[in-house]
C-alpha cells in the first residue's frame, strides 16, 4: 500500500499508458491530465478512443503499464479498496445486479466504506437520502431495482456513487438511456454538487451537446491519446471534431442563450429549388 501524501489534487495522470494483453496498441497512450476540486471534465471521442479505460485507471481498477495515476495523492491501484471507495466513486456504463433489492438498499451499498459498525447510522441514512434526491431517484426508493427502466436504473447508479460522498466522481455515460429532460437535469445537478462541495467530476460523454452544457473543460481522446484539452468552445471546433469523428458536423450558436450546439450533417440533401445548401462548420 502506498503512503499518503499531502497532495490534495483529486486526479493526476502523468504520462499514463495502458496496454491490454495481446493488444497491438495502447488503449490509453501517454495521457497527462490534472483535475481540480469542483471541476467538471468531460471525456469525448469516438468508440474505442480510451474513455472508459481512462476512467478505470482513475478508479484503480487497472494498473498503468507505464506512467502514474494519483487520486488525492495516492495510487488507487495499489491501495486498499475501502480507502479508494472513500475517495473515488465510479458509475460504470452498465451493472447487472444478481439478487433482488430495493433501490434504497442498493444506494445504501455506497456507504459501505464509511460504516463504523455493522449498521447504518443517521449520517449514512442522510447521505443516502441526499443522493436519491440529487439523482431524482427518491420517488422509486422502495421499488425493486430490477423492475426499473434502463433510464431509472441509470439514475440509481449515479445515486449510489453520490452516497459514497467521494472527492472524485467518475461517470461512464451518465446520461445513457435518459430522456432529454432527465439527462439535462442530472448533469446540472451533478455540476452544481461538484462546484458547491468541491467534488471533481470526470465523465465519458458521447452526447456532445450534453458535454457543452455541463463541462468546465473537455478532453478529446482519439486512439488512446489526448488530442485536445480546453474549455468547450476551444475544443468544439469543426475542424477538430471532423478529424476526430470522421463525419461532417454543423456547429451553431443558440440565439436564445448563446450556447454552442452540434448537429450531425448526415448525407448531403438533394438540392431544393429556391433554397441553399446547409452550411458546414460553425454558424455565424
């Protein structure tokens, strides 16, 4: 087990590389990144870019082939799981639960590393309640987890991670299977929690518009390497996204709130008399 240090940085990657056994190329290649308390960082990139692997490295579920990972000053891959669980919470892309339990009991599992004895305390119960409210899952707290829809289960997974009260929250596709209203509400609630309580959030996000809504910074990954890092407006440029995703995108600005938005162009439409072709790139 590594010794604790005075470093309070929630996440620090230094030239972190990970190669899966038998793979021809690293899934994460020499990635360096520092995430500050209260910061919401989005990971974007095509399938296979290394987003989920980077999250698993940050959670200590994988050990780097080279380079280093530090969460709050310690190496999560070489520390005890209870210690990691008191600092880092990971919401995976999917999770199968093999036995029946209510949503409340499932979320309470997030308190395991904090328990002082065999039973929950009032502090633990309050943390579970707050987590359910933040994830908008309190309405079905007494229902069996297995009977929920995929979107409802997603919110419960986020609630369980919030119940851990981590310093670093890792989210793999947090808005998958959510309708647009719950997706927007969830990312805003998590972002507000991060900023008010100093929790660092790193989220792998496929929906570029969700990333534009919530993220303080965006990390663009391609072939395991970090290709761009910065505020959303500096990274969400047509030329960068076109090169990364290999498709044509329209980047415009919402006239109501001034935010950027991204729309895939698809195939060129057939010309229509009296109209012009849609623009590629960023709108004025």
